[in-house]
C-alpha cells in the first residue's frame, strides 16, 4: 500500500519535473520569439516612419507647387469658379431603375440600338431608293451630309476624326451609314 | 552485502528506538525545517515568476537607440510637420584599441573622404572610452566600413529630427539641437511637458509618444508664405510677415515671418532669420489700432455711428501736432473717420473717453500685458511710462504703444467675433473649448458695427485693393513710421493690414505686415499690404472651406439687417 503510494509519488515527481522542464524551455523559447517579433515590429515601425517622412517631404506643398509650375499648365482657381449645389440646374429626369430602362429601350427599338443593323438597313434603303430615281439620291445625300459629299471619298471621311468630344455615341451609328452611303451613292452615280 | 544488511538493521533499530514521544517531536522539528526551506524556495520562485526576466526585457527594447525619440508634430489635417527617423552613427572605442591608428584613419577616409584627417587621428589616439566619429551613415557606407574590419569601430542607431515641410513652418516649430532637445518654438514647448526628464531617465524611447496636433494648416501656411515671398520681392521689403487666425476659436491657422530658416539645418540662434516677428517683435501697429479706439467708444456708448467729430484742423499738443494723411479738413462721421483713416478723429474719440478709460480698455483687450502662447518666445509690449493725454491721443491711431502683432490680432478678432477675447493657441481647439476660456469684452452689437466698418472700408475706404469678390472681405490698413534713433523716420515705414472674411459672419482674420517697403509708389498699406492680403484670402478661402457668395448686399444693407435683427 505504502510502496504503491511511493511509486506513484516518485512517478508523479518525475512526470512533474519533465512537464516543468518542458514548460520552462517552451516559455523561454516563446519569450525569445516575442522579443524577436517585438524587435521586428520596432524595425518595421522605423521603416514606416522613414517612409512617412519621405512621403511628407515629397508631398510638401512647396515641392508640389514647384513641380506643378514647371510641368503642368495649371492656373490658380478663381473664386468665381466655385459654385454650390443650389446653383446647379434641376436634374431633368431621374429614373428609379436605370438598367431596366436600357433593357426596355433595347426591347422597344432594338433595331435602332443595333449599329450594324442600322447600317444594313440604311444601305438597303439606299439601294432601294437608288434605282427609283437618280437625282433624288444625290439630292438626299447632298442635303443630309455636308456639301463635301459630292467631292472625293477622302474629303467625306475628314469630318469624322475632328468631331467634338461632345458628340454622343448615339450619333455615331447614324453618321457612319451616311458617310458610307455617300461613296456608295457616288459609285452608283458613277456606274450609272 | 552483509554490511548493507547490517546498516539496514541499524537503521531500523534507530527508527525503532526513536519511536518514542521525544523523537516524534524531533521528527516534527525536522519536517518543519524542511517545509520552511521549501516555502522560502517556492516564494522566491514565485517572485521571479512575477518579475519579468531583465535579460529578456532588455532584448525587447532597442538598446542601440541612443538619442531618445520625440513625439511627431502634425498639422490640423494630420500632415506630418516634424518626425523622427533613425540614422546610423559611426563610433569608436579607442581605449579598447582600434589597431594601428594610422591604418584605421586611412581606411576610414577611403569610405568618408570628408572626414578631417587630423581630427580623426586625435580622436582615435585618445584614451576615451567612446568617441563619435560621424553621423548619418548610409547602409552602403556601413557595409563598406564593416568590410574594413577595424576593431572596436561600430555603428549605433540614433534618432534624428526631420521637418519634411522644410522652411514652411520654421518659426512655429522652432528646432532641436544635436541631442534632440528642443531649443526653440513648439519643440521647446513639447519638452517643457516633462519630456526632457523622461529623456534623462531613458523612458522616452520607441514610438510610444502621442503625436502633437497643431492648429496650423500646412496648405494655408504654404499659400500664405508663397504670397508673402512674392510681396517681399515685389515691394523690396526688409521683411514680410503674416498670420491667419480663426476668430471663433483663437486657433492660429498659419504664421509666417520672412526671412525664415530651414529647421533641418542647424544654425545660429542669433541669426536674424530666427526672429519670429509676430510674437517676439513689438511694433506700433499704426491705423489698425483705430478699430480698437472706435470699438471702445461705440461699446461705451460715448459715440454712435452717426456721431460727428471735427477733423478740419490739426490737433496741437505742446510741440506735437497731429495731422491727417488723407486730410479732409471737415467734420467727419465715425464711419468716415475709419474709412479716411483720420488721425485727428481717432485722437478726439479717444480723448472723449479719457486717459484712464482708454488705458483700462486696452488692458482689457490684452494690449498692455505680455501675451503668452505655447511658443516660449514672447515679447512685452512697450507701454509709455507716463501715460498722459498726448499718449492717449497718439495711441488712438496706433503710435506710442508697441505690441506684438499676435496680440493686436487677438484684439481684432474680439472686435468681429461678437466681442469675445480668446487667447490664441497653436494647438487644435474646438469652439466649445474656446467658449470656456473666452472673456466677453464687447457687446455683440458693437461687434456688428465693427464688422460693418471693416466691410465699409474695403468697399469705399483705404482698403479697396483687398477686395476679393465672393469673400466679403473687410479690413483696416495701417501705415506707421518706424522709430530710427529715437525719431519717427519718414521713409522707413511699417505697413500693416488686418483683413477679416467673410464680414457677414467672420471666420478668419488675416494679418499682413510689410516692413520697410522700398518700392516707391507702393509705400502705404493700402497699396502693398492690402492687395497682398486680398491675394492670400483668394488662395486660402477655398482651402479653409469658406463658401464664396456673390449675391451679397452692400455694407450699408448689412448694418440695416443687423439693426433690424437687434430691434426684433
């Protein structure tokens, strides 16, 4: 009985010693790890601080102004160009569902929204119109487009690249068939 | 084997022998002894466990950090104005020996050709334990020095104070010495909060210090400095200075005093460029002081806007004569005295109040005592020792009393912000905090009248050139003759402009001072300081978020609406 207890006690002692040993060394290891991480954090912080200082130096207003006046063609903002929301005109139409509107418009006049389709349609109508009466085609071409249409092909294509930015993309499909139609019309004119 | 059995037998015999009452007590004593020893050991273990291992702790903090760090200084938008960066420093320990000194000198000079040979040799051949050889060493240079393999030569990290904005805010920030101790400006103020003691104890290391946030806006500061530099070149002035103050909180949004200096570069503290003219200089503020005189009389009820004063003839005081620069030679109303900047009128208004009341009013407005801010540098106003009637008459138009410009701006802010005197600060402050420390010095109605007068002066008075459409600028010009060898000089002038905007609800005061403008034809404030202020307001208005309004009534209507509001 007593011996059994002794054996258990001795065993427990050894086990406890082993556990303590393990805990102590793992604690030391962890402490070292913590110390290493802390010094790494400190180093990173220093790096961040250095980078921040560099950024502040590079973005200092003095430097920005010097560079801006050297490389950019900018001017000081006049007070008169500052406006507020109340001075803006009322928005004409606001839709609750803008995407739905687009889908609807596509459904209703899909042909008009399909550029290639419109080109084909225009060409077809031009061809249909051409045989009917010769002078009429030239007349329509002349009035619908610039006077240059009666000139060479190169001239008719000129206005396209110089078009202003304000031109909405919606205008493009209409403009394309017309300029295309013009040489077409000329060809038919020339051939006939 | 037999001996062992004998020993066991003896031991068992001894045990048996001790099975008496006495031996039992002895056993108890022994057990107690051992137990107490164990308790001591356990206690000690617990103590060690509670205290952190000093070895580990030392490894955590960077032992190489020599000069301790300082808190970052940020502007009101969080932009960095001052920060610490680490740089390596080359040192040697000559006592431990650096090998052959001549070799070491030659080798070090291959990496750093700019090191002085004799100085280096002296340092290395001394018997000191530690000598500093060179600061700010790049990574590449460190690598090269390590390759040389000179014994007992090494590197230490030290923190260095850098000011990313350069000269932009030199006077406000001040500077630090080589040991990172603040020697001027806000840097010195930062130290006064016990930081210097922390440094000495070695606690202020790492980046644990909370940054100091200022009321200064770097963008506004730059705009102002840029415009002032232009003005300085344009009018060939000796110096120009200016500041922007938030009238609602007393926060200093910008403060420029040219010439200035780069705090990154060490310089002599006696250098003239180190002088902050707005806080350490005292000046006779000239006609801008008339605003105070008029406010005093309006507030006391001694005068109304309709009161008339005879300015048809110069005033004589013994051998002194007070004349008007823009003489009208007739009876003037109070607004006319302001817009024509009549010295005679202002003197008469002040004299109607009496010397004592005038003095008491100026003391109440903080013009007679030293104004202290966070900046350690401040100046005592020059107050006449024997203040007689002649002094009151001249001080009424800003001559005979020299104050720090910051002081005058504080008083002007009280004239337009509804009558509250708020001590100016360089630190961020909320309107609530400002309200707590504000002191009521004028009735709100007086403030309304002063706003009207300031605006009127820009619409049709001497400050017309300060007008910026949309910002409803108001202001007062001031041209004073500088005292040269005890006499007022006629060609050395100081021109001042205090601009307020927007006048219907003042938010900011802009002060511009041009010292000794030489460009003839632009010598008075209305021709140099006023247009400069206008330019500054046009630039800083959008930065400060002041909305321009273009449908505003004239000043007369402003007063009308104000008086209607008061009647209701």
